[in-house]
C-alpha cells in the first residue's frame, strides 16, 4: 500500500486519481461485433459464441430440462443461503415502492406521478470462473417487484455449452424463464437490437469485462438505456482507534481479491492503525486462494493518515467510493459527513460482503467516482416515473393567464393559443 | 399530415419511425472544441464565444449590476406569471421528497436509503430567439429543493454580450448567483472539465441544439452525468368523439411551432374526427407568427385512425411519446392503458402548454422513444440515493452463514473470510 500522511488538500486529486483505462483500442472490435449482430442476428451471435466461448450452440434458450437438471445439482446449504438472501433483498427493495401523491398545485390543477415498470429488461450475468448468481438476485428481484413484463437473462456458456447450475437455480426460484446461453459483446448487441432468438429489450443491466462495458456504452449512445457506466470495483475504509484491525484487513482483502485492478483505499486516524492493519493483511493474505490477485491489487492501493475526521471525510467524499466502510464505534455520527458514496457500511460488524450477498441492499453500484452523481441499482432503475395532470375549467382559469404571458415572452404564440382558445370557450359558455 | 386508417400492427414500427438524425458529421467538430476547452480553458471558451456568438466576452460571469438592470426591465405581468409558475413547480416537486425508511431485513440487520443532493450541477439554458427562462425554473427549482450546494447556469450571450433579462430575473428570484455568458459546446465542455472561470460540475442538465446534444453525449462517455439523451420535441394526441377538435388543433400546433423537426402524432377514433381537426388546423395556422415552421412540421406528422381504444393505446405505447394528451371525457380510464410516455395530459382542459410552463410538472422529458426506459427530470435527478447498513453481532450471526456459503460458491474466499473472522470473534467473546 502506498502511504500518505496528512496530505495537503491540493494533492488529494492527484493521490486519489484512478488509473485511466483507455478503452479506445477495443472500440473498433466492439463496434464490428455490434454491427454484425445488428445486421446478421442469430447467425452472428452463434459465430461469436463459437469464436469466444469455444462452443457451437444450436439452441440458445435454456430448456426446462436443463433447468431441472441444474436445480437438482444444488445442495441444500446453498438453497437455504439463496432463500435467505432472496428474502432480504426482496424486503429491502420493496421499501422503495412509491405511493402516488396527487397534489392540487392550483385549485383545479391536479398533478401526480406514477411509477410504471419498464416493459422489457435484459440482465447480463457474467460467467467464467466466478458464476455471479448473486448478481442475478440483485437484478432479478427489483425487476420482479417493479413488474417488468419481459425479463430476459444472457450469460455465457462454458465449453460444453452449459450454464453454471447456481445461475439457473436462481433464475428458477425467481420464475425467470428466458435464459440464453450468450455472453460478451454479442449478448449486449442481441438484447439491444433483438434477433430471431433473443428479444429486444428497453434497458440492459449487469456487470461485465471491458468489452461488455464498451458495448453497453455503444448501445446506450444508440438509444437503449443501461443501468450505469462501469469500472473496476472499489472499497474505501475509514478506520479510527475503535476499529478492529483484523476486520479491516479482511474487508480490504475481500475487495482486493476481485481483480488486479480493484481499487482499495484505507483512510486511518493514525499511522499506528495503518501498521496494525498491515500486519493483519500479511497474515491473512497467505491463506487466500486468490492471493496473487489480491497482492497485486494491494500494491496499487492507498493508505492515507488523517487525524481530523472532517478532513478525512472531505477526502472520502472527493474520492466518491463505490463501497464505504466506517470501521468505528462512532460510525453513525461519522456517516452524517457522507456526501458521495455508493453504499455505506456502518461499524465493525457491517462488512461489505454482507451487502454483496445477503443484507438486502443492492450490490450493483457506481464505481470510478460516478457516486458523485449516480446511484446504485434500485427499484427506481426498473421504473419510468410518468407525470400526469388533469386540469378542469377552474384550473385553467387559475393558471391560464400565467401560461399565456410566459409563452408570449418566449415567442411561442401557438403555446399561448392552446390556452386562449380554451379560456374563450369557457367564457362563451359562462355568458 | 400523413393519414393511416387502421394500420396493421406489423406496419406500426415503420409508420412510427422517427427520422434518424445522423450526428456523426458534427462529431468531429464537437470533439475538437471539447478537447480544446479541456486543454486551454478560458482562452478556448472566449475564442469560441467570439466565433459562434460574435462577441468577445472579457468577464464571463454576470455581475450583480447586470442582474439588477435586467430585473428592472421585467414588467409586473411577467413577474406575476413567473411567481405563479415557480410556486406550482415548487409544490409539485416537493411531493417527490422521500422519507427515510429503515428496515430490519433480518434481526440485527438494519438497512436504509438516503437521498443526498448532487453537490455541483450545471444548468444549460439555450438563448437565441426563444429565451427559455421557463427551463431555468424547471431545472433550478428541483436543484434548490434537493439542496445542491453549487448551481451554475450557462447561457449564450447575444451579440452585445447580454443575457436575456427574463433568464436573469428567474435566476435572481431563485437565488442562483453563478450565471455565465457561455453557450454551445464550449459551455458543456467548460462545465464538464472546469476552467479558471467556470466551475467543474458533476451533472449537466438542459436542452440545446444538435451540437449541444452531441457534446453532452461525449462528456457523458467521459464520466460526467447528464440529465438524459435528447431529440426533437414530440406530442401524441389521442382524440375520441368527446374531444374538442379546435382544442386538439391548437395543441398540435403548439408542438409544431417548436421546429421543423417537431414530431406530431394524432391518433383518432374515426376519420371524421381527423377531418374536423384538419379544418381547425387550416384556420388556426394562418394566424401564427411561426406558421412556416409549423406548416413544415405538420407535413411530416401523422394522423392515424384506430377505432379500438386498446389497439390505439398499444400503438401509442409503442411510439412512447414525450407528451401524450388524451382528448376525451374518458381520459382517466384511458390513462390506465399507458405504459410508455414522458408526461400525460388528461381531458379537454389539460393542454400541453400548461405543463410546459405552470401546472407544476417538469417539462424536461424523454424524447425519441426513450420514454420506454427513461423518466423526465424530477427531484430524483438531483439526488444520489445512497444505501446504508448497520449490522450488529446478532445480525451478523443471522446472515453470516448465508454470506459464507454464497461467497464460497462464487469462489470468493476473502469475501467469506470477512464474515468468518467476525463470527469467530463473536464466538470467542461469548465463551
């Protein structure tokens, strides 16, 4: 870890700078695949699946039989775990439902907003070594609560043409029927434009590698919505004298094991705390199966000592971390200083991994400093919020003049006329 | 208007197709300006202001003196109108505040979500012939309710280096102090990267021409949030036998006058209704100052006759209009069929222009079919919604096993360890 002690505020920007990943080199490859899928549909996606996943898939849709076989492979322990996680995620996201509030802004002018589910959504679940069945829970549950009519899942097959059974099991308990053996850029393009096998959707969710990220950006610029821009996963931890160093070390490692590009930032009140945590890191890292990855990620990570809590949180807000753990007995008071973060974990018994899987909050969060303007995935992400207004004659008389005057000053006479012609009619009827 | 009578569902896609606007030709120009502003700051923005707005601006920030002079120019009628609009917009957007709901998903696992204002926002207000001071109300008010700390406004100067007084007046009554005489691509780039004069912001809002649209897309791909993708303004009107044809005609014209690329769609129950509306259009258009624009826009517009209301709304949902007016006495029942729309106007006395200015709803809405996945600007647009969790020892014992099992199955041992090390500690202390 690179150590900084009481850095000056003007240095923060530089210290906190995330590595800029130049995606322009893969832009052309991605554009070619997207265009090919748009033009040639199923033919193209099968070709790329053979090329990149090493398997020729005849039938892209997972069959009920495959689903049944997969579900039979899941042991009871995992089934129970998934059931608990599902229940908590469901409970938490259900609290995000909005009731309709109708307000009469002027007498006779009734306005309100309704949350209406996005009809068709596509969930992308990466495959490979780590089958992210937890991400299917995180995306599928709010889609179901919102009431999206068509929910499709794309996830890459292994070399035998199979999907990891835990992903199919989760799809099954959520009642999601349309699972396709399709990954990478070709999956994003297929969901964006539709093919014979893959339905076109209105919004695409889910994490992925750099190719998937660029593909999502590309189709977004062509008018298909996406959940959010993506970057490598991150955690920042604030630790004061009441932290438990071995817990902090375990939390730092849980982020570092994600990938060599994982971002890990420790902000501690004193250098002694940093030293204690470092000792624990040394000890714990040895035992990790992914210790090489974690080691590399830690080399690029930061330890920053700031004694003043206000200043420390100013720095953390400038960094705008995806995950922020406050390892302190005073976590709740300190949390009031937070302005920018994706998800916040308070106190010594709230590790990030609880939120990654089972506490109920969503784990699809803004990275790369986007937490200064973006929120994580929530029930909102699966809705459009449509405004409605119902104005009666009294209402139009109350605000008509206002509209006429403003429209005229903006030089929009026909806007004014739409009011005047109605006010005239009301006048005529009243005489 | 192009007339279609009971078109087959498979033809809808083709009939409803919006003109694709190829922005690639202006991409290079925009990229050059954005890069120049990023590198050369104030020097570049002043250069482009001279080039495009025809005026050399020494001091970009509007002074208090300029503000005072502008405010003195506003007549009482307009002041009153703006006051009414402000009050209604403020009332409606205030209803969108969310209270914090804390939920114990498992015993000892407390989760909640807080809305925290985006710290720095930039509002772009186009100038030119139509000074859109109403847009400053629509963007400034929710920014103020949310509590954004820094709100800046960029709007292009006229050839004398002045801003339209109505824009300054609105800024003044909203208490927005940082107004800059800056428009076009150079304004978007300056707000995205910051210059000596213009503060860097986290999110940029507001409409603009094609250059502004492309600039917003470009800086969005570089990590600065924007309100939404933009396209030409649109209205769709559903009219049945209870509509008032002259009102419908006035509403169609109020959209058509926006620009020759405005999209206007009339869906009527019978051809007779269409004919009656057409007659009214003929009559009303003659009197419009912008009749040439409206005439051209109408030439590209659609009139579609569908007798079955369900089918008509299926078509309207497929079109996903920015504005949807239901010109019918049964508007409220018909509204239940709506899935995709930006803002909906119910009944014969709810013209779009009411919502454009003064009813209280926002007029910054998704165009170009984006209403199938995007919402209009609302209070939400100015917040990040940050999730929090506070787990105590009991809570961790309740969900710890779940996290351990799931993390292990995803091959993330360090995620598991972050739980195990804490459960171990709890066990040790309990013995």
